[in-house]
C-alpha cells in the first residue's frame, strides 16, 4: 500500500506588507536610535524576503492607528498570551477554511463527507473545542471524521502530519486524510533587542496550507509518498526553541542553526536515499523548507545543489517569508505546478527543520495515471 498527495491548497491573510515597511514598525516599537535602525534595516534587506502576510494590520501602520497593539510609546501594556490567543481563535478558522477549500476545489469529484481523517497542525495557537472541530463544521465534514492535532512542533510539523497520514492510508485502502497547517507567527512579536528576537521578527509570517492524502490517487497527477527519515542534532537543542511566556510565544533562533543543519544534512539525505537505493544525482526536484536564506545556502553547499535547484524555496521565502509548518507545503505546491506527466516516477526530495534540533526528510515520486 502507498499513499498519495492528491492536492495542495494555500491561503494567506489579506494584510501583506513590504519587508522594509515592517522594519519601520519594528524600529519604532523597539524605540531604536538611528544607528540601530540602520542595522535592523540591513538585516531585513538581506533576509531574502520581499513581503510578508499577517492577520494584524498594525504592522503597516503608525503608532496612533493600531488596533491590536497599544497606541503608546513602547507599546505598553504589551499584549498578553490571552490577548494573542483571542486573535488566533478569531482569525485561524477563516484562513484554514480558505486553504482547505483551495485544496478541495482541485478535486471536485471528492465529496467532503468522504474524508475519513482530519489532522490540524499549529505551533502558534491552540484552544478547545478547537480548530479541528470548527473545521469539521465549516467544511461540512462528517461528524464521525477521525481528528488528530499536531501542536507546538514548529517548522517541521507538516512532516509529522504527513507521516501520520501515510500510516493511516497504508492501513486503510479507503482512507482520505485532510491535513491543515495554520500558523499565525506574527501574533508573537517580541519587543526585545536580543538577536534571537530581532531575527525571528525579520523572518516569520502568517499562512495556511492544506493537503489531501489518500490511499488511492484521486487525480491524474499526484505525488506518491515513498519514504521518510528523521534525525536529531542534540548539540543544537538550545539553538532553536519555542517557549510560552507571559507576553506570547518566544522563539530562540541562534545564528549557529545553519551550521548545525549543514553538518547533519548530508547524513540525513544519505540514509533516506538508501531506503530506495537512490543516489542524490538521480533526484531532479527539491522542496526545502526556507527557514531563512542562510539555511538554504548551506544546504546547497553541503549537497552541491544550485540556486536553480532550490528556486521554489527561494520564491516562497521571497513572497511569503517563513510561515513555520505551512511553508514546506507552499514550496511543494510551487514545485507541483511545474510538473508534467512525462516526469512520471521522478523523485522529489524534501526537508524541514525545527526545535530539537530536528531534521526531517521525505522522498516523493511523481505519479501520473
């Protein structure tokens, strides 16, 4: 038994701002002097990001016109976790519905009540009864759909959802699993000057992606799941982390992360490809999570890839920033849109990374009926 990715849908909030406009907001919020503002804008310019989407219109406004943040010097009193989670609960559902509908409209022959499983993924918000139950109601799924939630695993969480969907489909020939990854990273802006927070504020954005995984191909062109491989780099456990604090979720994102990924990516790739007796030279397609420009560059160096090999990751980074778990599905969708039927059985190698330091890999092949 195999499983198949049959369609991918994506959605973003309506507020999209140029990267340097967001830098202006950050400089004002942090009350930076002119020299520090120049340094901050230099960081934003080299990020590889041109624009990002957010559920909060404040990032494109001046102090005095904010809806969410206080219209005070220093944004005090700074929004609490409770206030941020209230916005998550208000905005995550419509964004998730948009992504799911974008996915399902590509498969008009698939009745929504034939979906057997729903897996929701997020590391930026949670509540109960949660997004999973609300999606069942909003999409018209069966009340008997089996629900699973993947919380707080970070940028690689879509792989865990795909692994679960793959296991379900291999066990049940009638399984149809809808995965919805929704991340509202911009709710967790931290008004602190440490480099971890400055880098996080420069990278993360909001978005949602949905994928339908089935035990049978449901469209002419699908992506067949072949294998997964995961590894840990325990020496990087403190270099990437995600903690719930009084004023939002705080990201630790050390400058050492790209070096740690570079050290581990070769072995990760080798072990995955060995499962299918493939060499890296036989892989023509790559869908790499764009955790940041530097991460993409060190992977290219370690695996001898070109920027062209990695073009889908750069395009997503440029247009959307890092949307945590949803991002790699955006990259896969971008790649999928270029595929042709004559590329039958060509391999696709995909990676994502997150706290732990966790390195996830997946091999897909193009399948045409």
